[in-house]
C-alpha cells in the first residue's frame, strides 16, 4: 500500500470563470493536467480526479483515476468523500486539492501530508488569510464520515473537522520546513484562480526558475548548469536549445526519466538533458 495518494476535485461549476477551470490552458497542457502531475510527483502514489456527473474532462496524465460525484451540486465534502473512498485501499492518507491552484509546489504537498502521516486525521493549512480545506491532507478512513455528513445535508468541510483530529498548519508551521521556505516562501501554492482576470494574471507570470544542464553529445561546449524560467520540460528544453525528440531524454531532479514535454516543473527543479543513445 502506498503511504499517500492524491485527490483532485474537478467538478466545480466555475461560474465566475465562465468556463471549466479544469480545461484552462496552462503552458501547453491544462490546469488539471498540471495539478494531477504535481500531486503525483509529490505523493508517489495514485491520483484520482473527482468529476461531476457527465462532466467531460481534458486529457489526463497516464494512470490517473477518474470517479464521479454521486450527485451534482453537493459541494466539496461529497467530492472529498468520493475521492478518499476511491483511494482508501491504496493509501493511508491523501492530499486533496481543487483544480485551480497553478502554483502548487510539491514541497507544499509533502509538508501538509506529513501532518496526517504523523497521526492527525487532517493536516489543514491556514495560509494567506484562510483555512485551506482543498489544499489539505486527509486520512482515507474519513471517507465514511464524509459520506454520512453529505447524507445529512451537512456539506461544509468544517462539519468534518468537528469530528476528527485536525492539525492546523499556520504559516509559521509551514515555513518551518526549510525546503518549503526556500522554494515557496510566499506560500503561493494556495493561490487559486477564480475569474478570468485571476487566470490572465497567473498565466502572464514567467515560469518557475529551474536549472537545466546538457550532457554528452548535447552539451556542445555548454556543460555547466544554467538557470532558466520554464513551467514544463518542453519549455526547459527550448530554453536549453535542445530539441526534445525521440533521441533525447530528460532526467528530472536526477531520479525521474521522462520524454513527456508536458511534465510540469516547479521552482528549484533541475532538468538534465542527454541523448537516448547508449553512452549519452
């Protein structure tokens, strides 16, 4: 059994945005793709997307699970219940997220998960002035309690918190993690996009600062690491003047090999490019 899983709630009505947030373009893919992939990186376990009944989803990373809300318009507790139930036989805790946090960092996910892994039922961040129930960690055994609350018409996450042991993570507690403090000091992981102006402002920002390096025949005299702005492996390849084709592989942070240019990057990542041919 994996220690941690991910649950992404995609079934919101997006009334202020005017179009489904899950399908909003984000550096060549979508907001939903990025959220799923970042959480998958952070947890190393399964990730499921919870959608509204009949909701069409954009393409998802390979092996992403999809489950349906039993009923439309019942709010986030129903989505939390459905998502936790879907991964309860695969993981002990799950990071539950909304779709619309384009700056979510793996270090934030890992820090929040530790609160639940250390014994709390819920690891609940309190950041940027608000409690963050859709950027929180939940024990998967809470699925049944969440389902009972929905059946009783008690649809706010606060009702679930009243029934369990909640570890509140204020900004000081979050920044006590040195990795998170270095890579996301402003806790922008919890910034969401609620309307077109939010989305335009977020999309206009430069990509995160990452390190790129070329090896072997790709080096071409440029062997040292370089800092670039890139939100995906494709953008990192372009910044490094590397053609990301079948002859090239990328090593993300030294331990993950990928040819998928849509792989999202976060501040502090390193991407090493090398030839797929033997000998690099």
